[in-house]
C-alpha cells in the first residue's frame, strides 16, 4: 500500500492479493482466490466477458493498443484490477454491502489515470512538413465547399499521423488498416454525391474511424469513446508542435533558410511563366483557371481560419498517433450474477411473445391483408406505416435487453453459459424475423405511396440493426472479442453504402418506376431532391421532366464552385440540364401530388 493512500480507511485496507495475517484473499469480482500475482496476456486477448462472465482484461494492468511503443505497456501503468477495498470483520456478521464496497478516496477518478497517454517523443521534421502541407491545402481548397478537397487535405494529415506513430514505435495492425482505409473511403462520398445527409454522415463517420485507427481500440469503451480522443489532443498537440518547431528553428537555421529560398524562387517562377503561358493560349488559361484556387483579399480571414483549422487538426491527429489515450484500460465489471430462474423467466416470456407475433404475421401473409384491414378498420397506409415504426423500436429495445441480460447473466459453470447462449440466441433469431417483417411493411408502404428520403433512411437503419443482430448471434457461438470492432466496422460500411447508393437517386428511381406503372407522381417533392436524382428524372416525359429538373437547375444556377469542390453527380446534372434547356419560368403547379408524406 502506498503511503499517500493512508487515511481514515487505512486500517480496513490490506495489500492487494493478501490478508494482514498472510494467505490468499478472495477477489470480490472474480470470486476466486488470488495470490497477488498476475500473468501477462497478449494485448489482443482483451475483450468481452467469456462464458464464465469474467472479463479477460481483469487481472492485468491494462492492454496495449495496436502498435504501442515499446516500454509503454503495463509496467508503466498502475494496475486496473479491482483491489480488495475493505477487510471483513473478524467474527460476527459481515458488513453490509454498501460498507463492504465503499471505495477508497480517489478510487472514482482512477480510470482517468488509467487512460492517460505516455509522453510523446519530440515531433519530427517529416511530421511538421506534413502538418504544414495540411494547413496550406486547408487554407486554399476548404473554403469553397465539400468535394474532392476533403480527400486532398486528408492525405497529408494521414501522413503526419503515420510519421508520428512510426517515431513512437507503433506499427500498423490489421484492424488499424481497416479503420484507416475505411475512413479514407468514406471521404469519397462527398466527391461523388451531392446530397447533404449522406455527405454529413460520411464526414462524421470518417473522423470516427480515423480516431479509432489512431487509438487502436478493441473493447466497447474504446470503440465508444475512442472517437472523442481527438478532442483531447487539440491543446496538447499545439504545444507539442510548437515545442518541436522552436527546437528545430533554434538549431537548424542553416538548413531551413535554403529550403525557404528554394520555395520562394519556385513560386516566383511559376507565377511569371504561368502568366506568360496563360496570355499566350486561351485553352491553357482556361485550364489554369480551373486548377488554380480563386484567392482574393476578401477571402483572407476565411483562408486564415482554414490554415489554423488544418494545422490544429493535423497536429491533434499526429499527437494522438504518438501518444493515444488508453481507452481499452477502462474495465467494465459485470453485474451481480442472477439465479437461473430469476434471469431466464422474463426472457423466455419475451421469446414467447415474439413467437406469437411472428405467427400472426405469417397468418396475415398467407391469409391476405384485406381481411386484416376490414377487421382492424385501418387504412393501408396506417397499417404499413405504424407497423414499421413500432417494429423499428422493438428492434432497438431488443439490443438494450440483450446488453442488460448479458451483464446480469448467471455465470456458474458451463450449464449457465449454455443457458445464456440458448435463450439469447433464440431472442436474436426471432428478432431477425421481426426485422424482416418491418422491412416488408415498408416495402408495402412504398409500393402504395412512393419512396421518400425519410423512408429510405429508416429502412437503412433497420437493415443495419439486422446486421448487428447477426453479429451478436455469431459472437454468441464463436466468442465475442471481435464484436465491438465488428459493429463499428459494420456501421462505417453501412454509411459508405448509404452514401454511394444515394437516397435521392434511389427516391427518384423508385418514383419514376411507380409513375411508369401507375401514372402517379409528386413533382413538388421531386423538385426538392439534389443533383443525384437528375439521371432518373431525365427519363420522364415532357412537361414532367422539365418540371422535375427545374429545382435542380435552379440550385445549379445559384452555385459556382471550383473543380475540387464539385461532386461527380453535380457535374453530371449540369450536363443533363444544359442538354434539356430547362426553362426556370415554366409553371408546374397541379401536375401531380400523389406521394403520401413523410
């Protein structure tokens, strides 16, 4: 016991793993005798609880992330195992639970100490140059919109993080490459699609996957809190970069000045000869004007803001790569194990309820919907729409029930493990049928009233929840160390697929098909779609085509963006509306409004 721990509770505490009189002590969390010795396990062995309900991470001082620097592992950190907090009184009844588990002063904030990163090595020149390139590109191309410019800025920022990680002794692991490549792939969505929601989700998800790549997280706390690690590196990253810059400026003036002079001469030569060639050939001048960012004095403050944001973001990423927060060292203790009857009875009743609902759905499927509508008094839209939303909430609540049930599951031998797998496995399988029923309800609704952005979005969420249920089923059968990372990877893949498919393009395609089949269409709603919908809307006959494309044409006329801030869908839509010669003054009122929104 450390001297600084002495206090009013000191007489009741004993050294971890021993009693005051010697001999082993029973660990209150693991329920087994501990001799005070802890063995080391490989870092990848940390994960969810095993079949006995014990965390694989307990009994060691935390897990190192992928590619941690040598010497920054368990020996440099206090142990994360839960110590014996109080001593049971000799003779008489044991103390009450609240007194037995009373924490020591400062125990509540111990996890803050556990996750603190190691001191990063001094920043290297390659990292500083990458940060400078990120800052300059951010100032030049980020102020005009979102498109290919995000990928252009992300490349030097990723190089800064790579050089910093290599200097710290970290090496990429397979999951690190998955997060990194996934984050870069998500930035392709703004370059390809024009819709706002897919672009927003792709950018946010890219930042989250990039943070996971920098931290190397593998547990539920790591996956959930890892994306927040970049925020904590904003301030330390700036001080770290400034210290490295001052150190190199003080001792490397003789090497820096030649580089500065060479860059200045190169810029002057580009300006002089670029101006001459532009004046000599109009085609070259047009190409140069498209490739060169439009920089003016009025944009000076915004360019400076872009420079600051780019430099601070790149430094935060590099600092995180050099000294990541150890989120995986947060140990989530399982709840108190319940008896078999107390735990299993509510879940078995829930399974029976799910089975009854599924049986009714099968009866409706084979017996026809008309009879159900006559008996319930609901309209077709009410039956389909209300059923979908209720089934979506049921799927979300099942995930919550599984998490809580796993926390308080019985853990007394292989029999309890088999019971847990059987009961939760049946619940997951029945939930998959509920997911299929919800998607069928949405399909019926779309066939009757068309597709909207909201409908395709919530259907995509329900489909992803079904994937999560499948992953939980597989984890119950094969073990779940990989489950947190697999769920995060599935979320990133779902956002990428959602962006590449483009909900606006899908909405336009389905509604055009519905018009060709039933001659029902809502032109007012189609005018609100983004440029992603232009190819599908171009298949309509006049005057519906001009009316549907009028909204897209109006948006394109009001915006003029450079090549690096223009998506591929927007460029294609400009070609379509230019070929069709849309008249913005045409009247389209009353041509059709058959879409039952939302």
